[in-house]
C-alpha cells in the first residue's frame, strides 16, 4: 500500500513538472517552429498550436456517432492530439441513434464538451453552445453561416458532401454504355441499356426511406437551381405541385419506377445488400452522396471501377450538384471550452478525418483526396451551397407531421400523384394557418 | 436500538420497512413517469426547451380530430385477428404436448425458443425470409413450382403487409402462450379425465367440458396479452417496413415515436400515449364484460 502511494506521488510530481516544462518552453521561445511535444512524424510543426498548448488543460469528451472508429482511428487521434496538447485528456464517447440520445442529454443539462449539432432550431443554439468565431483557421470555411444565429457561428461542419450518380464502370461497360450521360435523355437511354443487359439500372433503396432524401433535398435543388427550396415552402399554401421542383423531381423517380429502372420490388429493398450488388455490378447506379463510394469499395469493388458523375436531371447539359454539410461540431458552453476549441481546430485541420470519411474538406483550399470526387469535379460542376434553414418551414412541417420521404413513396406508388399532393398541401395549409405564419 | 421498543411497534417498523421500499421504487419508476406523461400531454413541449407551455385540451382534440393519427388503429386489427388464431394454435399444441408423447420436452423447447429471441433480431431475420427477390420464402415457393406466387412482395403489398408482419408475431409469441396454457393444463387433476373416460366421453367431449372450463381464466389472460400486444406493436414494422408501403403498415406506437422524436412534438405524443393507455383500459373492460359470468 505504501509503495502504491509513493508511486502515485512520484507520478503526480513528474506530471506536474512536465507540464511546467511545457509552459516554460512555449513562453520563452514562442518563435520556434518546434511543437511543445516531442518531434513526431505525424505532427505538422505549428507554432500557434504550441502557444495555445500551454494554457489548454483538462478533460475533453467528444460524443461521436462513428462507433466503427472506436479502438481504431480514435486511438490514433487521441495519441496525436495529446502529443500536441499534453495537458488535455481526450476521450471519445459513442452513441448510436445520435440525435435523439443527444437531445435527451441536452435537455438534462449535462452533455459532453464537443458534440455534433442536433436537429434543433438555430435560435436555440446560443442556449447550449458557445460561439466559435474566434477559432483561427488557416483558411476560409465552407458552411460558415448554416449553424449561426445573430451573426455568431455555433457549428463548424465536419466536412461536405455532394450528391450525384455513383456507378459501377464495369456494369456500364457490360451494358455498352460508353459515355457518361450528361442529359436526362441520355440518362434514360443508359438506364434502358443497363436494364436490357440484365442489370438493375438504379438502386433506389426505396423501402428504407432515408435514401430518398436525395430526391427530397438535392434533386429539387438541381432542377430548380435554388438551394433554399425547403425554406420557400413557408411562403405558400401549396408547396408541392406537379410543375414545381418537387413535382418534377419526384416525377423523375416515378418515371424510373414505371419504366422498371429501379429494383424489381421497391418495397423490398435491402441497403446492406445493395452495396454489395453495386460493388459486383448487378446494380448499376446509386443516386446518393459521395460518402457511399468508400462503402461500396469496402464491399469489394476495386476503387477504379467505381465512378461518380453529376445527376443530369434535365436536358440542359449543365453539370449541377448540391454541396451539403455533414454533421457540425459544436461546443458545450458549460464544458471545457478552450480545450474543446483546440480539439475542433485540430480535427478540422490535422486529424485527417475528412479524408477518412471521404468528405469534401471544410477548409476551402484543401483538395478532396477521393479520386471519384476529382472525377466528379472534372465535369465542371456548378455547386449550390445550402441556405440557412428557416424555422418557419420546419415548424410548419412538424406541425403538419409531414415526412417528405414518405410522401415521395406515396407519390411514386400512387395511381394519382396529384391526389397525394392535394392531401399534403391541405395539411400544410392548415398547419400554416394554425401557427399563424 | 429497536429491541427496547414494544413488540407491536417493532412489528410496525418491519412492516413499514418492507412496504416502503417497493412502493418507493414503484412510485419513482412507474407512477411518477405516468403522471409526468399526463402533465406533458397538456403542454406543447418540444422535447428540449426548459419551458413547457400549457395548452389545455388541444392535444387531445388533435388526436381525435386528425384521421391521420387515429386511422392507423385499423392496421392493428390484423395483429388482433392473427392473435386469435395464435391462441387457438397455442391451446392445440399445449393439449398435444401435454399428452403422452415421445420427445415432448424437445418439442416444447422448439416451440418456445422463438420467444427468447430479441425482437429486432427476429425482425431482421424475417427481412431475409420475406425479401421478394432473394428471400427464402419466395425461393421455397419457386422450388415447389408456384411460379406466380414466388414473385409475391410480402412486405410491399399494402393489402396484406400487416398480416405478413402479424404472422411473424404468431411465430414469436405462440410458444409463450403455449407455455402458459401448458402450466394451466398440468394443474387440472387427472382423476376428472379418468372419471369422464369411465363415463364414456371421447377426447373432444373431454376437451370441451373439462379442459376449456378449467383453463378459462388463463384464456382470458392470454387474450388480454394478445389485445394489448396487438395495440402496441412497434418493433416489427419499425425495423421491417418503416411503416411502408406508403404508410400501410404504420402502427399507433410508431406514430407516437415519430411525433415525439421526428416532429419534436412531445406534448402531442404524450397525449397520444395517454389515449393509447385509455384505449387499452377500454378494450380490456369490454373483454372482461363480455367474458364474465361464464368463468365464475
């Protein structure tokens, strides 16, 4: 027992003296390019970091949704981050069902230092999170204004993604599709060729609902060239009509469905299976974000066989695509703010998480590492950055209990799509009136 | 310290001590949340903000006036109908496995096993069974020569998707009902059967006149479990169909979950939960009213 205490005592002494060393080091020689910690290959020399490292101490807890990275990449992240900021103890907490469990914890008043912004209105962000404008990044950021309220930024995107057609080049070859379609007519022709070759042209994963989000958010952006289309719904009593962006987008899906270009039975699709099918070429295409590319490759496709091109939703021939943020980092205003800010800066600039996840980096100057994104960009894509969501539209949608992905399903399956829109518009108008908006 | 007190006081202390603990647990984890649920059902709480604005009865008005909310109850009928068949099958198997049969313990185990499996695991498992293109059921039908039938979209046809789902419930809970029936059957004294045999009663007569009246209370219990179970179905459709196709398999509890966690309307969701609670009580009362008098 005695031995244990003396050991503990010695280690405490050593820790504190080491920390003091670090402090001296930085205050005496702020100009050196050497990091406070030892020279390690993983770390870029960064004098700003060393300066901060002295004052940054304590425990930082990051609540993440990537359960797959625990005990793997996160071990490495912890090591590298704590080398740079020796006074910080970084821990990762994971949860599935991220949004809901985080909301419960926020409501209880006690939640981790760094979290992803849950789905709450922007006006409530200042109640729980701290402004992040004073973090000095080496470059401009994408999506600065999306999680902002009254001019202050509360969330920094962990990365961006775009949506387009992920396709199996071997399947295209087999079906005799030689050039990537750039107009809607060419797209239909390619789909027909795939179908004739016994390949399912487009994997919709219709049953699972969430894969239809691309049709709710992204295809209308491409068709209407207006990323704020979800917000604009708040200004009308009939947001869904056959001739507006929604009607046209969902009409495309309906056309693909009626022509048999989707899975044989759209009500019995299997997401995990579909990744394998795209990888081995029995399914030809996905209309999804670039994040799916790595997952298809993980399921057995060689990277060079998987391609990515912008979805030609019309016959204009102009390549268009949305630019969407992934989860946003936010910092608990009652947590260890300084250390948490250092962590957010580090994970954006140095961790390499954006490359690991296959994101378009949040730093504007950083090139994406994914080969398919380079291919995508070679089409000279016109990108649409999203607009800050307006609470009114979300409020009406919640009041009307409107699940747009379900509406897409109904729209596609129903005999009379106009009736589906009539029903939805009626609920929308009523909710809008009830809320007095 | 207690030894000096008179015996009666000591006894009271012990009684109080033994009663207080379970009551405390009961109130903390059952009654307090229930009361809180009722309180929330009169607010328009969004699940997050510290203030919970009181809005009176309007959540309840919404529940009863919106056909979208209340209409999903008709999807639960399939589960009830299959539940009845399930109980009949359970009684049948219980009677068979209560007789002198070789390997009856093995068969009991076999039938009871599905109940032990986790609900979500069962749902995934049947996802592979009912898959249209790669599913084992359609494969089997195809091999047996039912060409047209093997193309059936079991989970994608709005007119029978609920029955497909309910059949999974049948597979899962039949064994559980059977075990309860078995326990009841074993408590029937065998001399009654012997006396009936001497009087010349056949098997069917014995079943109608001896077995059924003796397990009447247990049938009532199992029916109650079936009714509440079919009103509260959630995991199977949630995992397998997400309420699809086009909302045809959405159940009331799914609707509650959606209202609370997707539309952030905890007030309305609480009101829906209270309505479900009342609904269960009403259905139960009707059942007791209809069945009473025969069992006594």
